[in-house]
C-alpha cells in the first residue's frame, strides 16, 4: 500500500486549485491504494499544487508543420559546474534549470551560460527529476526521501511523501494534471499516477492481460495526442499508452545502433510535431520516433552519454550530458 500525505499550505494558489474533499481510493486490481489525511484526522486538505502543463502549443490547435533537418546543428554549449549533468527543464527561452550528481538545482542563462541561482534540496540528496510549473516554480522528485517538492520564491515546500514507493520522473500535462512515475522499494513494480490538485485521478500499471506495463520507469512525458510516454530503463524500452492507459506500443530501439550497444532510454520529451525523443545513454545519441512508434532518425551531434532532455517554445532541444557535464542546444527541425 502506498500512503501519500499532503501538507496544508497557504491559500496563495487557491484560485488555481481550490479546496478538495479527500477520500480513500483503493484499486485492488492494481494492488495500489492512496489515502489523503491531515493532522487530527480531519477530512479536509488545502490544495498544495500548481498545475504543471508543458510549455507547448495547446491541444486542438494546428501547429506549424516542421520537417526534420538533414543536418541537425548544435547552436549552444554550456559548461555546468556538475561533474555529471542529469536533468534540464526550461524556465523560459532564456533560462534553464539543471540538476546533476549533487544536491543542488542550478538556474543558468541560456544566452550567456552564466549561473543565475542555486537551490539545495531539502533532504540534501540529489533530485531524481525536475520540472517547471505554469507559474514558473520548480518541482523536483526526491527518490531517497520519497517526496515530491516545489520551490516557491527560493523556499522548498514538500508537496507529498510516500510509503513503500519512490518517485522518479515527473511531468506536466496539457490538462493541468501532472504525472509521476513510482517504483516500489524492491524495484520490482512500477506505476504511473496522475494527480490533479493533490488528488490521485488515475493509476496506470497493468495491460489488458494483467501484466505489468513497466519494469523500472525512469522518465515521462505527455505527447500532443495525450499519449503517455515512459522511458523504461529496466526493460530497455519506451512504453507508450493512450490517455486511458491502454498500451499502444513499445519501442525497443533500432539495429544497428550508433555504438552497437543495448538501448538504454532515459530522458524523454515530445515536440510540436508529436515526435517522441529519448536519450540513449550507452549509444551517445537521441532517438526520434513518430507518435506511432516508427523510427525516424538518430541525433548524435557529438553527444557524450546523454541523459535528460527538454525543449523550448521553438522546439530547440536541450540535452544534459553525464560524461562531461555539458548542456547542448540542438536545432533539428525547420
């Protein structure tokens, strides 16, 4: 059983989230349960979260049709202070949050490559993943103390904690919900949970035959068609389900790979064309597939163990590299 505890916060975002009446929801078929409680057992919780929509064109609009460039171009390289750079999340087209192999999250100027600010995690453990909210606050998951946290005005607020489960990847959705990948303590079960204003709305764990969808889910994104895309590091696959959680396809890489290594997907993102991009750690490249799982091309651009990915509002791709601590911006669409 997984127990989530949501602390009360001030009403500064009540115009977004409002108030909720918490309930206990048990999905026996998934072997998962969630409970929201407050001090003294009161059945009332102040909403703690801002929605986390991706900074992309709204669903239903007609995006400008773009084609893949024949020769992708690296336009920016930023040397970070991390020994290994893990994650990137665009705050704007000028500023980008980063996290790596220590307990800090650092904001860099994209144009100047300069460090603007640094935040130390509450637990002093390194964050597993980072995301940016609609209100431009930073959210991070802490795998080690089982919490999801938000940074508001440079102060960290714990949004919720878990028992028996550890949070990994996090992303926002077009509807304003957010998705979190949870892995259990023995790393033998993995599930995706959709939250809205601190309330669990959906659990995605098994396929139609009752078999687990995921082995060890790492990172997550939502595509324009509302598919949920997970990089399953344990299964060496990208697992894509539709909005209802029904399996659409698994992508397991393409042979031959640039370095002839097994497919190890990590960071994952989608773009305005509904392409799915995932970092391949051991093959030093990024795979681009279409929304139906068909391979389109590799991006290498001299990458060195790519890990985290994000895009800006113009589909500029930012890649975090573990091996050299550099962040690269790549233009791959025209």
